[in-house]
């Protein structure tokens, strides 16, 4: 195996490993989102019950190795991308604040259209809200950034447990109510199944706006500490130029990996044991502790994935295997949105109408199929064009001009 040298890269050029990590994360995001595209898990169980050995296996593998592990990678890369954006704008003598606010507005427009008209699992609107704070953070010292990271991380852990604690107390109080809230949730689940299986575009739009969008909007405030911690982590990594000097930071990558991997694995195992009631902590303490442990373990495994890919990128053979992911990553916005467009066309009533009719294993197969198509189409597109379609629109909106999209011959 031939080792690559870690020489510094021109900051004005794309860093391939960042695109590879982004492309890798897109597969994980689709794998996790597939459960929400194809079923009413959004309305019912945190941990679904699977039937059939193969479905149980894939269901738990997704839960333990993917759920909550890939959006942190995207959030980290968003903070890193902010650093790259500011650095390039400053080198060109552009007004960073004005440009970045326009960039964030463009992302918000994409996010709201995606959220309201396509799928309620959108994360772009949350990034656009959290992204505004990055302008303030960018003026702070590294020492202050590290303190804020610790603060937001601890706050996010507390919020994860607090949400579950509040839900548990509310559920106990509701047991004395005249109308059983579980019956209301079951009715909502049945309504969602009927609308998404058989409804046309307007039926589904009405249902989403009434039952889902308000919940998503209320969730923004609770999600911000988590997102801001990851944004700051990415910003800090950008300042240290670790992805442009991986060779120099190799030992630190290994040091980090040797700690996040066991934390992630042990934490995930403890979470599993609590959720299958093998520890006997009781419903409230068990659920709260499980959620907090799951969050810490998920962040740890996300960092593990980033470090592993970064270290592998230093060797020629693994890099040849990983490099096709870079084209997917270069078109991350386009591929993220088209994942939703393809999936709702498969599962919703105005498409094939397969909602609640596909098993976990079937969902994995569809995920692999969609992602394979995206790898092929990204390779074809990026061999001819400089940006993905939605990336080009976003860039045009940001700079108020239409940049050339075709590669010069």
C-alpha cells in the first residue's frame, strides 16, 4: 500500500477528502431517511418493531450504526464550508457579511420549498437559521470557540434527555385524561397512512402543512445547540486546516479515533441494552439515560467515520476506491434534494403509492439503488459541468450573477 504525502493544499481549490466525506454522508442520510420516507415512524415509535430476522438485523444495524451518525457529519462540514467560503471571499476582496447572508437566504428558500412541498424531514431550513450565528462566531478567538463548543455540546446532551423526560411525564399525566393520547396518535398514524398512500399532491400538502410543518418549526429552538456545536467544530477544523494538512495531523486523527471509536461502540451497546430492557433502570430513568447516551455515542461514531476516511485518504489504494464518492459530494445539495424527489415519487400517492408497503430490507435495497444512480449521474454531470444544478442556482443567487456552468474544453 503506497502512502500519500500530506502536503498543504491551495485553499482556493476543493479538498477532495471533504467531498468524499460529504458523499459518504449522503448515503448514510438516505439510509436513515428511507425509514421516514416509507412509513409513519414520524408519528409513532422511536424504536420500531420489526418482523422477520433479516428485517430485525437491518433495522437494528441502521439504528445503531447510522441513525444520528450522519447528520452530524453534514453539520460539521457546513461549519467547515463556512470557513472555506469566508476565506475565499476575503482573498477576492468581497464583502463577506453581505454575501454570506444572501447565501443563507438562498439556503432557507431551498429548505422551505423542500419542507413544505416535498418532505417534512428537511434540515436545510435549520442550517440556514443556525448558519447566521456563524458570522458572529467567526470573529471569536479559537479559545472562545472551544469554550462555546463545550457549552453547546453539554446543552445538547441535556436537551436530549430533557425532551424524553418531559414526554414521559406528559404521557403519565395523559393517562388520566378523558381521551387517551395513545389513541389520538394511533388515529394520526392511520390518517397519515391513508393520505400518503392514496392522496394526491394537494391532499398530502394540506396534511403536511397542518400536522408536520408546525412541529418542525417548534423543533428548531431545541435543535440549535446540537447544530451550533457541530458548526463550531467544523469552523475550528477549518481554522486549523486539518483537511489540507492531513499528513501533518495524522497522529491527532489516530489519537481521536482511538477514543471516539470505543466511546461510540460502548455507548451504542449500552443504549441497545437499555432499549431492550436488559438493564432494568425503569421507564423514565432508562429512557432519559438512553437518549443522552445515544447522542454522545452518535457524535462519537460520526467523528470516528470522519477520522477513518481521512486516514484512509492517505493511501493510494483506499483513495482509488473512495474517490468516486467525491462527485456525489460535490453535488451534495442537488443529490440531497433529488433523494427526496425520487423517494416521495416511490412512496406517495401521487407516485407509486408504496407507503407503508416496503420492508426494512426493501428500504435498504431502494437506498442502494438510488445512491448507485446518484453516483453514476454525478460522475457524468461533473465530467461536463463545474457545479451541480442546484449548486449553480444557489451560487447564482449568492453572487447575483450567472457563473459559467460548463467546464471549459
